[in-house]
């Protein structure tokens, strides 16, 4: 009997065991199916918010039902659970999905480089197994409240719109955190206590926010720490640099630190990059820096250091980048700079130097590839000895007082990629030897007193994409050979891709802004958001030839990204016709020929270019406006004003849907009707003034009896002008020439100066631009609603 009960009990145990095993197998088998259903819900959620331009997630479940084979999905080694989602750069917009926590084994989540908006949902805090979270480069906002992610090791929330303090997330998620990037947001508050509990933290980036208060003194235990571009202030305590300092990178730039740099910084024996640029540090540069043998980049610019450069820095054999700009050293260039033979980049801009280029021996730095002496007071002739710096790639000497001619020996700098001599007092002609520079990407000679013709040899500069010769006294024709510049920059770009990336500092951003000539599209949009990180990214992409700016494909609304160049010849005395060869300039999106004396017809080949900006105002172009301009689908700025165009107004310009600035004023022989609807109807009267044969039902155009301002003709005898009309002309002058000249014109009105005097002297305006270039933009679109 007992044996029977025992057998029954054993049978029951076995049965229950089998049921449990079956249940376990069933649950395990359904787990991947459950994850699959959640991912399909995610797909539907994303497709509902993104009805066009969907990413590769739209292919989920189309060719296979196994989620482990779907794009962007990671699974466990046994392929039984979904453990990761990577949908970075997938054209996703809208709010975040609110059920990631249902994926209970989710370790990895990456939705970076999309346009997600709104708040991070509370559901994300229930993803307790999450190890990696990357939501960078979106437009997410709100206060950061990540409290449930205790296993998180890597966090990247950079380039979003988060605000408020970080105390709601730190130290709550500090337990295992190794990497935290909160840069380029709008965080506020102090940082000096929240990271003490992050004992495993090695990389912390708080740059480009609005943090205040004192520095967090525990940073020396990290490998890399950046708090650049904030409002952190105070002294740097010597105790911050502990004996066991692990730092390789320290960036405190663009804050409000003051006082002396502690000598204890030499405890950081592994330091590779030290950036203190843009603070109020004073006193001597610590000689103890010379004991950090690993140091490669030392950026001390825009401070108040004394002008004595420690001899110990000469023994830093790995030092490649030295930036001592904007320390107001003054006087002669220190001779010690000629002994930094190990340097590859030396930046000394903005120091009020007046002399010492030759005596310092700086031209003997044969390893150097970048030399920036801009924004000083150097005078005399440009040193021909700079041609001995055979490795030079970037020579920036702008904004000084150099005189005399450009040394033809500069044509021997075979590796030169940027030559910026703008805003000096240089004279004579451009040396034809510059045409030997096959690697040259930038040639900036604007705002000098250069004369003579543009040498056709410049057409041999096959990499030259950015040419600025504005506001000189250049004469002669537009050489047809010039259309060959920039025809094949590939070799230069490929060389830069193979080169090691050089450490970039804030001084490089100033150069980037100037070289990109951001006063007009398509570069102006960068200027308003140009933090140091973005600046470095733009600069690297340009040097390597990767697409950054949208350009149009001819005859098609299709766009693609590539590096695009500009040609700036405005404010000279160039004459003759623009050659039809200009149609070869397929890598150029900006063409400025304004304020010259070009004449003849504008070549129809100009319609072959991928232009975003075309400004040919204040010339003597004649004939009909080429209808081919209407094919420039990406054109945003078109200025044809103050010429002698004639014929029927080309209404196909109304198809330029991207046009935001347009000016065709003072071409009195143009006839026709301005469209009542479409893009051209969005512009105000200023875009059409001085064209008596042009008509519009929407606009009250200028009285045709008022002569064009650029005509230079005297008023006819007996011709009178009302006082009100003359006041109107004064205001127009004020708009175009600035407040000072406008006030002069108003004074003329008051004292009743003869109108003939004004008309005869309008040509004097042309001479003012040689002193300081004006902003010569046309009317802005969108001013009228149709």
C-alpha cells in the first residue's frame, strides 16, 4: 500500500516537472515572438509619424519574420531575445516610442542623428537592463530625469535641447557609468558635487551648456574632461590635480576662470591635450608644463599670461600644436618661437605684435604646416623667407599692415592649401607663380590695393574652390582660364583623408568663419550655431572633401551633398564680357561679380552652374536676362540690379521656389509684367525700383521720372524735383550706405542743395567701398503674403 502511494507521488512529481519544463520551453519560445510584436508596434508608431522619407525600419517583417535578421536589431547569442536597437540616422521625426520597457532584455538603444522631439518618456526609466543609450543629435528637450537606469555604462545626449539642472539624474545613474556626454544642450546650475559618486566614470563632456559655479574638483581621476563653453568661474584649486592624475585630455576653454594655473598640473603625466583658451588666467605660463612629455596640444590663447615663454616647453618633443593667440603680448615677436622645431601648428593671432618676424627665425620651422599671425600689427613687406617652410599648408597673415607686393616665392610652397593675405595694404599684381599651387583650396586676397589683371595662370590651381579677390583695384578682363579653378580637388582631399587629424582650438573657428565668407548663403547658417565642436566638424569635412552643403543637380529638383566653392571678385575695376567658359565651374555655388564694369551679355552658360548665390549688380551688363537662370533650382539670392539689361522680363524666374532675396532694380530698359502670384510676387517694391517699363498689379513702383541712382547723368535743365521726393532719396541712400552718409543727405535736404550736385556725385559712393565693404544684399523674400 505504501509502495502504491509512493509510486503515485513520484508520478505526480514527474508530471509536475514535465509541466514546468513545458511551460519554460513555451515561455522561452514565445519571448522572441513577444519582442517581435513590440518591434512591429514600434514600426507602426514610427511609420505613423513619418509618412514620407522613412528609414530602413520600414522593411521590418517584409522579407523575414525573424526580428534578429531585421535592420538595426541585435539579439542575444542564442537568438532568443532582442537585446539592442540601432536606428541612428534613420530619418525619424516626432516623439519617442513609449514602450521600450516591454523589451525586457534591452541592453542597447541608439536613436542618434534623427529629429526626435519632445520629452524622454518615463517608460525609458523602466529599461533596467539598459547599458548603452545614445539619443544625441536630436531636438529632445525638457528636464533630464533618468533615475531607473542603474546599469547604464554609456550615455550620449549631446546636441539636443535639454534644460534645467542635472541633479535629477546624477548621481542616480552613476553606479556603473563610464561615459557621459551632455554637451551642446541648455543645462544650467552647478557641477561641483553631482559627479562625486560616479566612481567608474572616465569620460565626461559638459561642454556648450550654461553651467555656472565652481569647477568640480574630482576631474583628475577621469581620462577626459571637458566643460568648455560654459559660465563656470573661480580659481582652479591646486588640489584638483592629485598625485594619481589620470587625465589625457582637459578642456576648460571659454569660461570665466581666473588666477594662475596651478603648478600641480604637472602631476598629470599622461596629459596629451590641455585647452585653457578663452578665460582670464594670468601670471606666468607654468614652466612645470615642460615635464609632461606626452603633451601634444597646448592651447593657452585669449588669456592674460605674461609674455615670457618658458624654455622648458622647447623640450616637449611631442608638442605639435601651440596656441598663444590673444594674450596681448605686444612688441616684437619673441625669439623663442623660432626654436620650436617640433611644432606643426603655431597660432599667434591677435597679440598686437609690430615686428620681429625675421629676427625670431620663425621661418626656420620647417616641420610646421600651419602658421597663423593674423590680427596683429606687422608692417613692411611680406617675408619672402616663408617660402623656406616647405611643409606649410596654411599660411594666415590677414588683418595686419603688410605693404608691398606678394612675394612670387610663395608659389614654391607646393603643399600650401590656404593662403590668406586679406585686409592688408598689398600692392601691385598677383604673381602668376601662385598658379603653381596645385593643392591650394583657399586664396584670400580681399581688401588690399592689388592692381593689374587677374593672371590666367590661376586656372592651373586645380584644387582652388574658394577664391576671394574682392575690394582691390584689379582691372582687365575675366580671364577664360579662371574658369578652370577647382576642376579637380580630389587629390588634395584624398591626401587630407590620409593625414592625421590635427588638434583644433577656438582660434581655428575664427579662421573657419573667415575662410567660409559667411556673409551670404549657403554658409551663413553655420555662423549662428558655430560652437567649437561644430566648427571642427565643418573644418574636417571641408578639408577632406566630404559633402556638407546641399547643391542642385542641373535641371532637376534632386539635391546631393558635396563641398561647394565660391568666386568673389566684387569691388574691383574689371571690364569686358564674362566668358562662356564660366559654365565649366561645376563645383561653385556662389558667384559675386558686383561693383565692377563688366559689360556685354551675360553668358547663357551661367545656367549650367549649381548656384545658390548670383550677384552681378552694379555693372554694365546689357541684352536680355538669360532665361537659363530660371533653371537654377537652388538659387536663393539673385541680384541683377543696376545694370543695362533690356528686353522682356523673364517670367520663368517665378519658378525659383528657393529664392529669398531678389533684386532687379534700376534696369530701366526691362519691360513686361511682374507675376501676380508665385515667388516673385513675395518681394517688395525695392526689388523692382527704377524700371519704368515694368508693371505690377500688386506693387506701386517708383515714378519713372526718377533717374536710376547709377546712371551718373546730370538732371536735364529745368527739371525739378519735389522736396518730398528728395527726402525719399535721402532715406534710400541711408538704407544703402549707412547712417552717416544718410545724415549727410538729410542735411542736403535741409539746406536745399541743388539736386544736380547730388546726381553728379553719386559715383563717389563707389569709392567708399574700398575703405570698408558694404553689405549689399537685395530685398528679402516672404515680405508679402499672396
